[in-house]
């Protein structure tokens, strides 16, 4: 059994990006610049954004964090995004989700210029992805594809079951795995909360991507021997024995499933790190669009 280690795979991506930035600087260019927008002070969002900013700095990107109060008016937020859209020194813009309820997430995402949409959430970029065109790919599924590539996981002709159909993870994942690409060409079954025979489908799967946000959901009795397991779930489960009062849990019952799997991602230390790698690659891509 192989542990699909996000630390090793993401370090390899970061190393190659660092080299690209050095080449840009040596040829007189400027650093690619990512702007992260954080509305409010949700604990998990703070952690994710801090990690994105830190990773940018480590590979030589410029990064800025713009914070707004939870009560920000939607019009004011859109105005700020517009300024960033028009600023030629900003390459990538991301708005950390979830947003407070009074803000319309779809409207905010659609306001980001598609050429600066490094999260790959804009409908224009989603449309391009579905059409098999070159575009910004939603960072988490992109990171998973980079992980499959790093570990040379055979996907062609395999049956992949994706659990969860969200616009940011499950659905784009199903499109990527079914695409006619080196780490695609799977036959994909996309499952969701109304799927009635999930266990039966999972037992037929060579690859399972669990992205539903239910800790420990995928158990060993749902997994075929030798399957490749990708655990996307990140849930803070209260635990008084942990220093922070919670532990991060994935959607897979790791210990029992690892005994049957041929390869598995741990949580933490798996897909989360690859998501940042995907975001960084998208940011360099955005820079290259205008240079
Ligand atoms: P979401 O809540 O938007 O979607 C969950 C999906 O799971 C839905 O499509 C729903 O139909 C499906 N689902 C729920 N219960 C189900 C069940 N019993 N059987 C089958 N399907 C079921 O969630 P999301 O934004 O896609 O995130 C999913 C998980 O991935 C969360 O834990 C989230 O924190 C995590 N996540 C991790 C990363 C990362 O970088 N590792 C990035 C994004 C999201």
C-alpha cells in the first residue's frame, strides 16, 4: 500500500514553480501576485488563507491579504474586486469561501475577471473545463490530478466513483477523471446524497474520491481490495484531548480502509496541500496570460 503523501507531491510542484519564478525575475519580469480576500474571521478560513499566503511567499510570489468586516455591503465588495480586476499588477484574485449569508456567492465569483479567477470557479472557466479547453481548473480537483500524476496512478479504463457533486470539488473532479487526458480516461460514476446504491457502486470502484464532508463515512466494507482512495474531506471534529480543541478528520475511515487500498491519501497531509499547489499553478498561469 502506498500513502499518497501531499507533502512530497506538493513540494515537487512548489519546487518547479519556484524555479519558474526565478527564471521570470532573471529575465527582468516581476513576481506573480495573488490577492486573497477574506470577509469576516471564520477560524478555518483564516487558517486556509494564511497557508495560501505563506505558500506564495515561499515560492517567490507576491501575495496580499485584503480583509473585510463580516458586515461589508455587497456593492462595496464588488467595487473592491473591480479595482483588482483593473489592476495590471495583480494576476490572481481569490475570495475565500464561505461568505457571510447576506452576500451572494455566485454574484461575487462572477465578478472576478475570468483571467484572474485562480480558484477556477467562474462560469466561463467551468465552461471551458467541461469543453476540454485550457483553463483555470478548480484548485482541489486540479491538485488531485497533480497527485495522481506525481504517483503515476494508472487511471485509463478504470472505474472511478466520486462521492459529492459540489461545483468546487465533486463535479469538476468527475469531468477531469473522465477527460481524454493522461490521468483521465476513467469511466466515472458521480454520486450524491440521493444516490441509493452507494455501497454497491463503491465496491465496483478502482478509484474512489470521497468529497462529502462526513468524517469517517467511507468504511472498509464499501471498498474493493486494491482500490485507490482519495480523501478530500476536511471536518473539524471536537476533541478535548487535542491542543486546539478539535481534530481534522477526512471522509474516509483511514485505518481500516488503508488495509484494503493499494494507495490512499491521509488527512491531514494529503489533498489539502495539493489544493494549494493547484492554486499556485493557476496563479503562475494567470501571470503568463498577460506576460
Ligand atoms: P458540499 O457540502 O458543497 O457538497 C457535499 C456533497 O456531498 C453534496 O454534493 C452532497 O450531495 C454529497 N453528499 C452528502 N451526503 C452524502 C451521502 N450520504 N452520500 C453521498 N453523497 C453525499 O461540500 P464540498 O465543498 O464539496 O466539500 C466536501 C468536503 O471536502 C468537505 O469536508 C470540505 O471541507 C472538503 N474540502 C476539502 C478541500 C481540500 O483542500 N482538501 C477543498 C474543498 C473542500
